[in-house]
């Protein structure tokens, strides 16, 4: 329990756990102490750690997070790795369903892209993403646009080097079986996508080619249980889909390249 409290203090005070330990006997600022007490109370109610402390780490980034957006997962860090490795780190990027902005900002910070467009349907999540853009202030411009999937990109047709997305990919039945720490707190619309879990993935596969430059890349995070189905859907839309594994060996990413 002490370790958990120590981690909470480090998170709400903006320090590392080591620094928090070294300064454990110092007087605490009242505002920070109040945030700590509020975070502990939330954790006791079952609120996920990231939401309780209002911060989450993602690759090199320290991001603001709350219940308006899905908490970034380690698997999504692997999607960023795949994009950086396979795209040449140039041109325009679109991140679809950006949530808190984690993928868009990681690519802006770590890549050498011209610009990143982050698309988000939820106004609340879009506001959070904009706050994180201001928080990180990357050298590469990041523009947050509100709208559904690819619709906000239609006026930029044929110009993107990369379209990347971690779309919702669960069914309603799978969502109902999630741990309460996810099901009761994280936004349902960021997790569930139609009767087969593939509505968003299907739309991205069907529409992305028209928005990519020749040789452009579509990179998607997928549910490992549906990897074969995603490959088939991609073939039906004219893609040659390569499935890539995450660090645990699970079929987690679908990569497609638009033919020249």
C-alpha cells in the first residue's frame, strides 16, 4: 500500500518516484496534497490509476488524461514503432481517432514528418488532445480536427504519406466481459465498433487509399482474434495486408501500402 501511495504522490506532484522518495520528509504544498488526497479517494472507488492522477506516460511523452479518452496502452506504443520504421518519417500524417493525442504527438516528436493531422469524433477527447498538443508543443505541427473517421480529411485527398489508427475493435459482448476498471470508466465508443467489432476498421480500409499518396502507408492496430478477417477485408478493398506481431507475439498490427 505504501508503494502505491508513493507512486500516486510522484504522479500528482510531477516528479519521479525516486525524487518523491528523496523528498518524502519535506513539507507538502497544500494544493498538491489536496490533489493527492483526491487521487487516493478515486483509486479507492476503483478509478483507473491514470484517470485518478490525471497523467499517463506514452513512449517519451507525459500526457494529461481523463475519462474523455481511452488510456493509452503499451500495444499502441508498438504501433508507433511500426509507423516510424516503415514510413521513412516524411510527409503528412493523419492519426484517426486520436483520443488524448498520444499517437499523433509521439509521431510528431519522434519522426521527421511535415505535419500531423489528428482526427477525433468526440468533442471532449478532441479538447483533451488540443490541451496535450499545447502541453507538449512539438516542433512538428499537430492539427486536431473534429469529425468521424476519414471525413475531416476529404479535402486533403491523395496527400497523406501515412494514415494510422487505433480504432475501436470490440463487440458489445466482448465489452461487457471487460474488467470493470475498463468497462465502467473508459469511453465505450473508443472500444466497441459494430456487431463484429470491425465497423471502423472496415471503413478505414475502404476509404484510406483515396487519401494516400502513391506508396503511402495505412497502419492499424487490430484485435489479434480478427487478424485473418482484417487481411481478407483489406484484400476486398484492394490492399495487400501484412500482419505484424506485438512484443508478446500477438497479431496486433495491420500494415498496407498503396501501390504506386
